[in-house]
């Protein structure tokens, strides 16, 4: 009926909010001619890609945002004058802002296609997951149980929105409300990722106590 992911950071982190997320593949079709005779002929997909990326607010990128601030993120960029492939991520905790970000993105696509010609940019936009808060708030006792366990173990609960997603976000919208519990790790998804042994042990203690609590209190 309920589940928990063990997919978070430092000791005490407990999360039931995630981003709304969309992933977008962008293909840019250029036209390559010899640069010595390129005037009024060349259509440089690399330059167009850079121009397209610069249409998004400079301050609304991952490196400039925190907490509940959403972003546009150019995650991949590869190609040449003839053809460029880009991958963008759109993230926001607020569903309305999320939908507005997608509209803004498509407006930028239309701008480039009007400027450089129809089908210069082709996009494939797909929603990836949604903010699991919507599905967990109606059953908040499943979060409170973990919080109480942490307090009993003298672990300070750190409840904050995930600036990302977990499998729990997908599971929650499939009918299985799934909050997220810390692992004790730091610098996730980076080359400096690590986890102290003592922190991992604390995570294990919480997980075991959580299982015991569900059994002894016969939680339904």
C-alpha cells in the first residue's frame, strides 16, 4: 500500500516533494558549404544551437537556482555545422510554472524556425515525472512515521523538496505513495560522490526501525 525509496543524501533527509520534469530532444538542421564561399549560403547549426540556448533566462539554470526554483538546462550538445543534437531538461516543483516553462520552450522553437526556416528545429518533448507531493500529502502519516523514528534516534529530520526525482515520483503516480529516505551520501551523480560508513549505518537503523514500526503498530 505504501513504499519508501532509499535514494537521498545526507543524514536526516526526508523528502516527499520532487520536481515536475520534462526531457526534450532538439535536432537542428543546418547547411554546410565551404567556409570560403559561405556568405549568404551557410546555415550553421552550431551557431543556431548556441543562439537557441541563449533565449532562455540566464539566471534560470541549475548552477544559479536552489530550493523551489525551477530551471531550463541544456544537458547535451553535440554536432557540427550540418547537424546538431541537443537535450534539454525542464524542471519545476510548481505544476503551473512547469507547464508555462514548456510553453516558453516551444515559443523559442517557433522563433528560431521563423527566423531560419521551417523545420530548422525539430523537438521531441516528453514529460518524465511529476511532483509526488500531490499523491503523498493525502497520506502524510507515512512521512510522519519516519520523522518520529529519526527524532527517537536523535537524528534531526531535514524535510525539503528534492531538486530532482526518485523512482518514488513515478511510483506515487502509479498508485503507490513513496516518500524518500536518506542514504547518508553526498555529491550524488558526480565524480566526487561518496558515502561515510557511519551515515550508511544510520540509514540502515532507520530502515529496520521503520519495518518494525509497521509490524508492531499494525499500520494500515
